[in-house]
């Protein structure tokens, strides 16, 4: 049984989510503030966290940042604000998806299932992927460049896997968005650009470069493969 940690200080929302999630066979753990959320996450190691942004003690951004520091637990953020800035910041911190309040509980449960499916699919590969000095172990969700371990957030790891499956092949932003975030992701392709920028920093000079193909998308350049000309890349 998959465990879901629901973090929200509104009791009616917690009980509504508990009702719908338990009906679908999930075990629900609830926290009412940021400190309790982090304690329960450490104690129960849930399969997914549904995290409200506006929380007492520690807000959702701080909780998301700490959970991502600990590992790759999928995070679905809840926000009562209509401003896209909150959702973009949450995604940059490593959240996997977001839902704006008020929400349809059936649609939210569908999002939960989709996130868990993608996480399982990413970890289902049995053989590590190697591109030059880069090694990706999807089962352990570990990435290394030589002897250096990369500290990647969940989406960064999934994006790097998507690029490394076909090194040298140009993947469009739309294709990457659908592969990594799913067809129901409400965001824009600039989300991909933000995550690629972070990956480049973490891969460093000793990792394979991620090349921008102007007007198209990105490719991971394998050893021995010539880079595109400046006219074609950006």
C-alpha cells in the first residue's frame, strides 16, 4: 500500500483528501504544519507528499526544499494563489507537479497516480545508463560523473534520464515536457529550460554537455560526437 503524506493546515481539506485517497487504496498520513511534515516524512518515508504552500511554522517552500535535500520523494504542491510565480518557484525547488485551490479531488487523485506511475517507470530499468563519464542508475536514482555524485532533484534526474536514453538525438521541449512532466502538466516549456540550466551546472565541465538546438530543443552530446555549429545552437 502506497503511503501519502498530506500536509495542510485546513482540516476540511485534509479530511477530503483522506476520504478520496483511502478510497483508492492509499494509506494517508497527515501533518498540519511544516515542522510536523518534516518529522513525519523522516519517520514514515512516504511514497508521495501532497504539500500546501501556506503553512504555519515552515512554509511549503522550505518543506519542499528540505524533502528534496533528503531524497527523491515525489511532491505535489497545493497553492491557493492564482499567480504562476508560486508554482514556478515550487517546480524549481523540485516539486513534481502542482494543483491550484479549489481543486477537484478526483482530478487530484488522478495526478497522484500519474506521478507515482512516472516515478515507478523511471526506476524500473535494470541496467544503468552510461554516457561518457556520466552514469545513471534509475533503480537507485543515483547519478555520478566519474567519482562525483550528483545531487539531483527528482525532475532533474528524470530529465537527465530522458536525454541520456538517446544521446546525440535532439529532443524537443514539448517532447521532454510530456515525457518528464506528463501530458496533463499545465505549465510552459520554459520549465524545461530552467531544469536544463540547473543540470548543466551540476554536470560541470567533466560531464557530457547538454546542447541547445535553437528553435527545437536539447540533446546530450556523447563522447566523440561533434558539437553543433554556433549558427545551429544557442
